[in-house]
C-alpha cells in the first residue's frame, strides 16, 4: 500500500502490486453479487458457469500459483 501526493494537495492511495488490487476488486464483485447488491444476468452466468470439472479444466489451461483445494 502506497500513498502519493497529487494535484491540489490531494492524496492518492494505491497498491504497490496490482495482484492485490485485482484480488480486492474480485472480492468486491463476488461479495456484491452474493449480497444481491449487483443483479446482473451476465455476471451471474459468468460466476456460475459450468461444473467444477469444467472450472478445473479452465484453471489447468491457465495455471495459478495457489492450489485448488
């Protein structure tokens, strides 16, 4: 987490590494969807698409550093 001064003495806060920012953005979307603050058919289709096997296959195509369990 980093703090910078920008125009007109306003402070800007940003994350040092974008993966942290992406994680919080994804968490916000998921929590908003789960609490029904976002009711988008496209988002619902995206989050609930396919079976667990299909999800694992997609993740294997694009490996991540974290285990699936």
